[in-house]
């Protein structure tokens, strides 16, 4: 979660820094109004392209992380199913052993009663 917060902060800082730098450069540059407007247009296009690239990269990373999470969840689900099956089998064995012990004890008790 911290990586996402750090990336979001980086992205906001990147955009704010780019815009601030572009504005400062335009205000301090000794150019005509037409040149300044052209430069503003070019910088706007450049920043838009950079933002689009950053968004695409972020979406690709998010999609990759989601796919990895799904795969991991599927793996954990399979492991849980296997473990549940193993436990059920062990429980069945214990149940059968207990039934056999109880039956044997019951037979012994019946024989003991008959002997008396």
C-alpha cells in the first residue's frame, strides 16, 4: 500500500513541478507574446503526452498486480482445498478406528457379562 501512496505522491509532484517549471520559464523568458503562446501550446502538449504515458504505465502496473493477486488467491484456494480433503480423510480414519475400538470394547464387555 505504501508503494502506491509513494507513487501517487510522486505523480502529483511530477505534474505540479512540470507545470510550475513551465510557468516560471515562460514568465522569465524574454520572448514575444506569439512565441510565448507557441511555447505554452508545445509544453501543454508535452505535459499531456507525459501524463498519458504515466497513466498507461500505472494502469499496466495495476493490471499486472491484480493478475498476480488473482493467481495467488487461486493457488491459496487450491492449497486450502487439498488441506481440507486431507483433514477429512484423517478424520474418517480416526472415526473408523474409534468405531472398531468401541465395537471391540463392547464385545469384551458382553463376554465379561456372560462369564459372570
